[in-house]
C-alpha cells in the first residue's frame, strides 16, 4: 500500500453495519452487514483498497467477504468474494477504477451464521485507501434527498380567481402510498374490542395502503388440502375498502421450504403442478378488481421449493396462471437483504432472467428489514440500479429491530427520505405498526398501550407535516395564484368558493377556477 494511504480504524468508519466495537479500535461485523467510508478522487483513475481483517469461524467455515464500490451510478462488487481464513489479522487488498469525485468503499460480510454455540464474525482492524482523500463531511440524508423530493413528489396547482383574492390550499390525502401490514388478530372478535378499535383508528388516520401479513398466504387459506379459509382475508380487505385504503396481495406463493404445507410436499409432481394452478387462479379470480397487485412467489432468491420440484420454468407458469385469471393484476417479485444487505446484484440478475424468459414482471419489491443502522448511500445506490428495469418499486416490509428508540426514529427518517425522493418508488409499507400485533415487537412504532414512539412521531412529522401541502396567500392582480403542492388530493378555497382537487403525478400541473373572474 502506498505511503500516502488514508488509514481509518474500523471502529471510526462512518459506515458501520450491524456489529460491535473491539478493544483495539476495530469493529466486529456480523449479520451480513458491511462497513466502509466515503472518499474523493481528484481525477478518474485507479486506487488501491485494503483491509486488515481476521475471521471467527463457525463449524470450521470462515467468513466470506466482498469488496464493493458505490458511486452515483450504483453499487457494484469489486472482484470475487474472498475468504478471511485466519484468526490472526492479515491484509486483503484490491485495485479498483474510480470516477472523479465522491465514491464509497465497502467491505461486506456474506455468510453470517450461528450454530453449535459458535458465531461466525468478520473482525475488521482498519481500512486503507491510496490515491484518494477521505471526504471530510459526506452529504447527509436531507442533502441527498431534498432535491429529489421537490422534483419527483411535487407539482403545481394553478388557481384562477378574483384579483387579489385570498387563497387557501390544504392537503387531504397523498397519492404516494404509505402503508403497513395488518395483523389478522385485530379483526378477530376474541381480541378485546377496545384494542381493535384503537388499532383500526391509528390505521385509518395514518395509512392509505395495506397488506395482509399472513391471512392471504397459502398456508393460511388452505392449511389442509381442499379446506379453504378466505374469511379472514376477506374481512380485512372489506374493512380497508370501506376506509379507502388500497390493499395489495401477499403472497400467491412462498417457496421457502419450512413454510410449505406438509400436504403439498406429499403430492407427486403432476398433482403439485395442478394444485399450484388451482391456487393461482382461485386467488386471482376471487379478488379480481379488488386486489390489484400481488407478490407472486415470495423470496425466490433465498428459497424456491417449487422450482426445485418442477424446474425453473414453473415460475413463468405461475405468472401466467394469475394473469389468465386477472389480466390487470400487477405481479411483483419480492425479496429481502436488498436494501438492508448485499443481495442487490443477485436480485437484479434473477429479475432480469425472469424477464428474459417472458415472465410478466410488473413490479419490484424490497422488504427492508433492518437492524440498528440504515445506510442512505446504499439504499439510493441500490434503488438506482433496480430502476434500470423501469418498473415500479415498493419497499414492502420495512421495520427496524432495535431497542434504541432514537436509532429507530433516525432509521425511519433515512429510509423514508431516500424512498420518497426516488422516482421509481411507488410506495412504502412497514411490516406492522403496533407492539401488540407485530412479529418483532421492539420494532413497532406504537407501544402496547398505543402511545407513539419517537419513530411514530417522526413518521407523522414527515408524512403529515413536512410532506403535506399547507398554503395561505393571495392571488395576483390578475387573479392567478401558483401553489407548489405534493401529489394527491387537496381542498382549495378562493373568493368564497371551495373545491376538492386531485393533483396526480401523471399531470404535474392542474388548473382550478374559483370565484369571480
């Protein structure tokens, strides 16, 4: 490594994924996280990167690591994954070509595992980079996202009214979809009425989008072959329809083997294929016109029982069966460790392969289960790469599993600002909101007594304050008033008249005439 190297103790890196500090100033990286920092190159060219690292094995297998480089164009691996195969610290280096300006170097941990009392971790002592300087102050999340929010989430209401008339504009509803997963117990009469009513009140006041957490999954609707239960899913969907909340379908299939019903595993291949076709067509037919999008085959890059049984071509058939029953349904791929981990490149390859096979992929879902940190640069870079498909992207299952309430609030702010600023994002759904009906209770935004956490307050601050149109002013002497406004539904008042007006992103500008001209 050259003498002019920038040397950063791992514990002082500004990007530190899940892990903990070491006594010597290093960082113990776990949970398939990444660590790194942001640098600046005076000109385009080659830099050398190195890490001093050691491995903590699990059942004889050492950590697998991967260099990656993040620029404005996205985040890409550098070279091949490599094994950190010694308990003593050693140097692992690579050379990479960087653009002029800002770039980020990351070292990622790929094969986290715990078994037999052992815990596989990647131990980092220091990161070194030659040929570039450490960026003194990388841009904060607001700096990275404010321009995008103004550009992609706001349009103009042009009000024509009486000269110099007072004008008031108040937002009523976002066009952008802010959603949550729904806990089925909150529509069950065995749950105390007071809890159900409070849960549904918070849902109605805070969200315009929703998804069943479990009630539409195959294991719930057909736990035993031929015995169907759609009543739970129907009850929740009907409530959402009555409350003007848009529902999505999760999921038609789920190929993680442990979640496949035993009766399905007992079928021979012919019977399995017939059961799958029946399932796809039954769901799509039953909810046609009511549920307009589905996660088709959940978490395919992490487990696909059906492809293992019936071959890769079965996925395209799944798409076809749903489309045959409901041609208007939008079908999403959906997976985890995309925004929160390093599986973005693998997800992109998988999605491209499906499209190349002719599967009608209509949207891209990124689950977004995070620990104690969200890296804005990684989120934005990954979204930029996924946007190449020119398909709507949704964050489908956001949560932050941390006891630190301030960290949870900061993480929510980071994720929501990044996503709201990105033109490809069509909506964000958190995976539950109340501690009493949440798969990871400490990740909830509202506590068991329904009191809001700092993360709930941050959510409301962003969605209903900072990103909520509020305007009071006057028309000019020609009766014209232009109001920058977030896309959605607004109440417009001028010259004693009032109207409700939709400002859709597809139009960008809407003209309203009120009062005397």
